């Protein structure tokens, strides 16, 4: 069970929207969906991986957070937490009660 008082970290979610400028060209931009409070369940770094050129890629940061239930986010959203951008990797409805979501985020 999640205590709503534990949701104390600010996080914003963005989606990509396609707009058309005055000359008719399409462009993509980030649009703010909402800002909410979250609880951090886990924050860790994945081991570095080697690329095809045998160089070591940087470590990826992964986070697992809990937010209040919303149906407006999906895996195409970008999360902004303390100035860092994260991709939404998975979304899980905790206990299938439509009260809280467990969201896995990955750096990048």
C-alpha cells in the first residue's frame, strides 16, 4: 500500500507533438502533459556496455517511481526529473486499483 504523503519528489511528463509552421513544414516538439509528485522506489546505474567499436558506453541510470494513477502517459513519453530526461520504459497499475502507477524510467 502506498501512502500518498510519500509522494514528495517533483516530476514532469512530456509527449512529442507534431506542429505545422506558417510555411507548412511539420516539426516535432515536446509538449508538457503534466507535473506531479512521485515516490522513488529504486534508483540505480546499469553496468556499462561495450559497443561495436569496443569502446565502453556510459552507464545508464534507471529509476522506478510511483505516481498517482493517470491514463495520459505511455511508453512514448519523456520524464523530466531534476533536470534529467528519462524515457518511460514500463508502466504498471499497482494492485490493478487505478490508484497508483509504478513507472520504470531509463536515462536517455
